[in-house]
């Protein structure tokens, strides 16, 4: 789960596994795989960073082939 902030200043959490895309229109819009959209105060870079941290925390990026590494060490 990642924490983001609505335009009215209230924080909430999203399951990062369901995030399909993060766009900046000028406000950051997060679209889920269900089609639900959330407009948040957080920058797209901050949201992307939190998504990566979440994936690392649940070891989703622990496989070297997923990370794009050619050879395991």
C-alpha cells in the first residue's frame, strides 16, 4: 500500500498492485486497473518512488530477471 493525499488535503492509501498508470495533467492522476481515477496532490515522481518502495518491500522486484539484470551474481 502507498499513501497519497487528495486535493482537499486528506491522506489515504492505495494498493500499488492495482495502479495502471500515473499521469500529470497538471494535477497528478492515478488510474487503477478497475478504471477508478484519483487526483492527488503528490507529484508523479513521488508516487512512482512510493510504488517502487512498495514493490521492493514485498520483494516483487527481488527476481533479477524482473529487474532486467542479465546475469545473477
